[in-house]
C-alpha cells in the first residue's frame, strides 16, 4: 500500500515494518521522503507536525533527514502545543550547534521561556539545557537565572539543570547564578533539591572560590541527608525501602567535594557518613549504590582512621556479594585505595585472590591488577602460587599483562634465587608465547647475575626445550643459556636437582633442531646459531660446530647468513681470538636510573635498600678533580634544635649542616646547608646536589643564590627536606659543582655519620 | 549522573531511541551506536553490566527484548546509573501499561517526552515517579486543545 501523506506516522511505521528486505524499505522511505518534501514546499501547516514525526522515525532507521531541520523551527514557532513538542524534539534530534540554523531557535526559545504555560517553558528549558550552544547560552542565561528564582518548582528544577549546562558551556557566566542559589537548599520539593545539589556541585567543582563560599552549607546538607535516612516511608520517593536514593547519592558527592582537604568540614560530616555506612540496607542494588558513594566520600575527605577502616570493610563485604556488579565496583574502588590504605586492603587479600576465579572477565582483570598491587615480601610465595595458577588458566587477553606482573613481582620480592628461576621457568613454559619482547633480555640478565644457579637453570631450560619448542621467548632464553652454560649441562654439575645425563651431541641436536624447525622465528634462529658457536669453546665437538656454521654461511636469511659468515671467519682467520670472544659473560650492570643511589651488583644479589658505601658511586666523572670521601660529624645542641657542623674543605669551600625537625610531621628532617668561601675568588655557578637511600625521600628547595662570595662575604644556603618514615640511619651522597678561578670544580662526598637525633 | 548518551536497541541491533547529551557529529553518532551495539550484544550472558569504552564507563541492562545502554564519565557511580535506567523503564511501564518494544517503536516520541521529563542535560531532574507521571499527563492533555490556555 502506498503510504498516504495524510496518515499519521503510526501508519507509516506499520507500513515500513512490512518491508521484507533492506531494498524494499529503502524504496518505501524514498517515496515517503519525496512526498514529505513536497508537502514542506507547500508550507502546509496542518500536516507539518506529523510529517516531521515521520521524518524522525526514518532518521532513527538511519536515513538522512536534514531537509526537515527548518520545519522543526517552524513547528517550534507554532502556537499549538503538539507542534511545539514535536518541533523541539526534532530540533534536539536533527540540529546541533554545528549548524548555523540552530541559532534561529534562540528567539523562539526566549519567547517560550517566558510563555504563560509552564509546559511550554519546560520544553524550552529542556531544549536549551540539552543542546544550547555557547552563543545561545550567553543570550539566554538571564532568562534561565530568572526562572531559577521562581517559586514554581516544576520550572525551578529545570532551570537549575539548564544553568548547569550554561555553566558548562560558558564558565564565565557562573557568577551570575550565585545570588539565585541562596535559598535553594531550603526547598522541600525533591526535584528542586536534587537539581540544586547538582548545580552547587558543578559550581564547586569549577571554582575554588565557590567551593569556599559553599562550605558553609555542610551542616544543612548533613541535616537533609539525615532526614532522608531517618524519615519514615515516603511513597513518592521510596525505592525498595530507601528514601530518594538519587538525592542521597548527590548529597554524598557534594559532601565529598566540600570535605576534601578541609578538616572542619570533614569532621562535621563524620557522623552522618558513619550512620549511612552502617544503616543502609544492602540487599538490593539501590542500597549498595548509596554505600558505594559513601565509601568514595569517606576515602576522599579527611576522615578519621576508624571511618576509613569501616569504608574498606564495606568494600570487603562487597567482594563477597552475589551480585557481580557489586564485586566489580568493590575491586575498582580497592584498586584506587590500595596505595593509601595498603594495610587495610591487605586484610581482604584472600577474598580478592578468590575473585581471580570469577567467571566475569572484567572482574578477573580488576582482581589481577589488585592482586599484583598487594604482593609484598611477606606474601610473595602464596600470592605467586595463585597468580601462576591464574596465568595457566586465564584467557589469552590477560596472559601478557599477567606474565609481566609476575616477572616484576618476582624481581622485587623473590625470597631466593632458586625460587626466582623456578617462577620464571613456570611463566615461560605456561605462557611463553605471550611474554613481552623485552622479557627475554631482562631474563637473560637475571640468569647471568644468578651465578650459583647457572647449572640448575640451564638444566631446567634444556629439559623444557625437549618438551616444547613452540614458545619463542622460552626457546630464545634457553638457547642463550645453553650457549653460555652448555659445559655445566654436559658435565652434570647441578646441585639443586638430579643432574641430567646428556652428551654434547644431544645438545647440539637440540640446537640444530631449532635452526631447521619452522616453528622458530628468525630471531630464534639467530639465538640458536650463536649458541652453537659459543659451544665451540665449551664443547670438544668443534668440527661438528664448524660444519653447521659453514652451512648457514649461505642461508637465505640475511641475518643468519651474516652471523655464520662472521663465525666462519672466526674459525678460519681469527681462531686465536675465539676463546676470548666467546667466553662466559660477566655480571651485567643494572643501568643506574636515579643516580648515585643505585649500586653496581657484584655478587648477583638483589639490590640492597641502603647503598653500600664500600662501592664507588656511579657518577660520570668529569675531566677535573673528583674525590669521594667520608666525613665525621661533631654534634652540638643549641636551643633545642639540632645543630651540627661538618666541614668540607676543598679549595677553601666550607659546608655546614644544621638540622631541625619539621612541624608538624616528625618524620621529616629539615636540613639547611650553609656554603662559605675563604678564598680570594668567588665561586660561581654553585650547585649543590644530594641523594639519599631508597627508603628516604628528599626534596631540595631553591638555593639562596649560585654565588659563594669570596672571603666569607656571605653564604649560599639551601634547604633540604628529608622524609624518613622508616626511621633509618640517614646517609647522604653530596655532589658540589662550581666554577672557581675560571675552572670547573666538582667534589663528591658521602656523609654517613649524621647524629641519631637528626633522624630518629 | 552526568550521562553522555542513552541508547535503546534491540537484540538485532536496531536502534529504538537515541538521546545525546553532548554535541556529537552525525558520523560520530553512527560510529558510537555501532560500537555500543557490537560491544553490548557481544557480552557473555552472566557478565557484569559495566564496560569501558575510550574514557567512558558504559552501563547497560537488558529489559525484555531491549537493551538500555548509557555512557558516563569515568567518575560516575555505576550502581546508581543502573537505578536511573531502571527508573526510566518503570516510568515507561507505568505510562504504556506493561511496556514492550513495540510500544517504543510506535510511540517513540512519547518515549522521548518521558525521558525529557526525567533527565535534562544528562542529569536527573525529578526523583518522584508520581510527580513525573502527572507532568506527562498534563502535557498530553494540552495536546488535545487547539490553542494553549494560559496556566496562570
């Protein structure tokens, strides 16, 4: 049936739905659009409304409807409510601030904002608040502000949200709404209250001044919230026994913003937060939504520790909830708080670990992230067991991240070398194809530095290769190890487990197998060839190795070919160099990432937390004189502050240290250095640098100047703040650089004997 | 509840309602709708109702044959968003009497009118079901008269 122009849009929808194919639908729509277009051209007022409605339906199906934009404007200007309703709807769907046409709406909206019927005013407010451009907002902000002061709650609530939109579009206009906010919270009407809280929240979030101004509302907000909780059943606002959860949550959020970084406000809301936290019904989602917001607020303001523990415990209970949404939200929140409230979150560790077995993918991911955040030296064995089990069974999308996490955690907290190697082996064998590319060099470095484990490691890796050569990172690390430690392998030197019995030929079989296997990537082949070559100085079957190497001299793979040619040359022309070139790799230095506090590992142990003063610092040495010295300090106490002198005499430069405790944080020591110069020439471009061991944190404030005047005619002072939460013996490495008599000077010193009073 | 968009679509991915609370170009809207339908329809049956997409939180819930899907700022309360979606469904249900997908298809403009009384600029404007229903009823009545009367 041909769709009739005079039919309403219902008939059109019915008709279009009878189309059996996309093509049929398209044909119907094209016919209808053509008819509608001609109707628009005829300026037919009677049918404009239903035609725009039809157009909106077709637009939803995905067909273009831009030719209806102007028609929407005409509908908005009509005096019929039906027309206005569809017109505004059409404007919101078809127009946006990108089109110039939308500005034509401004005048209509302005008129309708002042209309005698509130439902028309409502349409205008809604449209403006939904899609008003910056220009429209500027033009109409005054009208919105007027309506914000009306006693008509239907309009007031809409005006408040419209104001929010105006502020979002034109932040400078925020000030003009300030007077109208005066009595917003005295409203009884929940709609107005809710939107007022939203408006206040927006203003406080955008302006620190507004935030300060509105802080005084905290008691009032607390009262409103209290009434909501304590009041009896209110049919109008009840949701499963809770009164107006939407309003409760918005108030909690505003309290959060007001209480953040303010002790007094935080204290004023302490009780109500505790009350909400303990009294809210948790059987349905709505109660948990409120609890969730409460927890977020407690964690963000300056709450007392009891309240924080309460909040974390709520999250802990959430973890046990049957509803997976609640579990997910709990894990996300715990992840946010794990840094600041680490110990409290640790208490829920076993529940968190159980979530690794959850069926929901999003929950598993959060649980994994949180689990890694909770790993420490005490729980490493137990946690790693769970995480490795997770690695075995998790979806491929997790394996790369999980493997990286395991490596990181193992590196930080491995209880023993053997455990560390075993853990790495486990990851390589179970998730070997998912580990990141940079794991291979990192692992090689780790293995190199674990000297006493070489025999064990190479044996285990060899056995793994016998099982499976498909996982490239595993194969690469194994090849490398066999190349390095093949001699230990064949001589059966393993102490950690039963030594394997294997011959040189068997080992070479395996490595050659890697070269020919089509499972091996080019990179892997490179590793294998090099490993075979290295064994020429460790094995006796040199001839076999020479043969292999010469074959690959004509390999299609350019990289392989180059290596083979070079190794061949090594055999033929540079055989005397071969032993030296292929000898065991020395211990590798870890690159110093933060200067003098990192130490060269000379014995393969994991980094000590305090620098070992016997080793020289890793600092680039300039051409000029450099010395490293330890200094003794003498102590005086004068007037209650710790006063210490230490003299660093170097070409007449003298440095004094004075100490005091910071107020109010007793963990911070405030050290001031005073630099003076007894020589006849100024010391210019003077820079003082200091470094402390890992458990400390250091903050260097700006120096008083860069020139240490000659002949003690003044000094350079600089304040150092040292945070020492673990109350460890303070040590400091000091570096001074300056220019004296035209030449650069550098002096390094270690100060180890700070008096106990300065750091205890 | 700062919502960026609210979409209703069927199990076959057919769009039944689209409300955008931020200015988005037409092409971008189409892409977002495609992404949402693909992601949501691709979820395993007993997954949680939350997803991440770009820097937004996506909250969705299935009611009969319709998926209600909204995009929120990352700091929003997802559990409350579920309550917002649920409240909208309740409002539709009250208005249409046992609402089903066909009601939304044939009376899409009514669905929008109800939504526009519930949310404004992506935020909840009225928390009482009764007040909201009365406003819709009064607005519908106004459609019956040919000239809008003065309300004051």
